């Protein structure tokens, strides 16, 4: 019986920034052995992104890189050289999966596209992550994550507003790299499905991940509005009488009261104020018509309340209320503590740091952290000498030549 779900699976990662590395990180946490290939000297671009301990930039201590690349071996290799391409193909011949996010034309030019790699390894599952996919007129377009957001309705629908006047506000990008992580999850799901097919059939396949399409799937109903009814999805909240954001003494909380029992629970929670006892508010339609007036009364009450207090009281009454937690509140929450959600990883340069764990738990094959994110080229000798059979003299020669 294997200790981990993907024990024995060999993954080669040739990807940068967030989406591809996160896909590989998920597989690594599930037990796959992931070898991350980086460009000599510069490495993954996420090494140059913060946050950094004590706010001191260093390519080995980027919090973003350390989180995305834990549980991986790390090597350096220049694939623009013929020697680098040859070595890469050697590693491919031993791999079950390749995760990459490079322009299709570049891999074809280097002799590293799927048809050429499959010739030497028919079992290879190759997961390609690009802004717009492997086909179509945008196939070779470059794009930053900001472009992906705004090409996939994420920006078009952010932020939600309550009035026609507020629609004049420009669209926004979702905070952090949420879209990139979402693409990584989609890629990991597709990769595990292809692995399942590989195990039974012995055949690999090419997985084409379009960032635009992956993000559009998160807004499936909105994306289909125009396709089916020529309607434009809108940031203006279409359904009123549902609830909204409340400003509390110590932050914000979101309340919902679409159903009659939810509204009655909220009224009890507020202490049965006279204005809220009007019988017309028992029905959804009148509440929808007076949505702004209702929210003014709720906000006035909430300003005198603690968000966590009304959250717990609301749960007891049966009224859906969710507090907007700060990072500090999330980290110190009883729920995160009870589930050991944040785990500590010791790194030779960054020291001991806390990181989020996997978003799912497997009872029979739990994930575990086997190693911190690699230093740049940390495992060159282990991979090239001990596994591929190169001598130390050859390793030194390739290092001096800039191949590794």
C-alpha cells in the first residue's frame, strides 16, 4: 500500500510564476516526485517577487517561490543550447508527466513539442499551460495574468455594484493571483485524469490548458448569457433583497436574507426593531423593492456590533452571516488551529516559515511536506550525476559553459 496517492509518479516541471508551479506543487504534495527545471542564473521569475522575510529581497527567500515550490527537487538547465535540449530529453524519457507553460512555437523550434517528445516516451502526459491555448488566432500571443483576468470576464464582473451610478467605476483585478491559482487547480485535475488513463492504457496524451478558458469556466453562467440570450452579464447586482455588506465596529460582515426564515432570523438577531416588523417585508418581492432602505437599517444596527459576535449569534438563529476576516484573524482562528491548516517548513536561508496546507484531506494517503523549496540548482548533482550518470567533471564543464 502506498503512503501517498501519487507515489511513484515522476513529474518534470518547466514552468514559471504561479499557474504551472502550483499545478506541480499540488501533485508533489500528493506524493509525486517533481523535478523543477529553471534557467541558470535567473531561475523562476517568482524568485523576484515578494514577500520576503524582514522585507529584504533575495532570490532564495521569496515567500511566493517558497510556497509554490515546496516538495520539489530543483535543477538548472539552459534549453536554448543543444546540450540542454539533449539532457532535457533524457529526463523526459524517464518522466510520467511534463508540466510546461511556454509558447508553442518556442517548444516546436527547440524540438520539445509534444509530437517530438512522445516519440521517445509514448507514456508521457504533457500539460501545456498558455494564455489562449494551443490553437486559434491568439495561440502565440503573450499575456500577463492581468490580461488573462480581463479576457475571461473576471475583470468585467469585478467589483459588484449596487447602483447604476457605481457602474461608472472601472473594472478591477481580483486581489493577489487568484486566477493563476485557479488555472493551476484545473491543470492538476486534468493531469491526474490523464495519469489515470495512462495507468490503464499505457498511453500518454497532450493536455491543452488555456488560461482564458479555465477562468471563463468559473463564470460559466455569465459567459453563456450572451451566447444563449444575447444578454450582457453586468456588475450591477441583478437580484435585490438578498442582503449585502455591513460595516461593523471592527470590520465588515456579509449578510443574506433571501428566504423568509432567514429574514425572520435576522430580525430576531437585530432585537426585533419596529421598522423591520412591517408585514410587507415577509415577502421577497417587497423586500427586493425596498432593498436599499432595508440595508440602511441593517447597516445602522451593524455599526454597533462586533462582526464575530453577530456571526456566531447569526449561526444560532439561522441567519447566514459571514465575517470578512483579516489575515491575522484567519491565521489565529480556532478552525485553522483545530485542523492544523498552517504548517511550518524549515528552509536553509528563509528559516522556519508557516504556509497554507492542501485544500483537501485524504484519509488513506495524506499529503506531507518532504522538503522545502529548492535553492537554485540545488539538486543538479543528484539528478545529473546520480540519476542520469554524468560525471562530476562533466557537471563542472557544463556549469562553466552555462548549460546548467
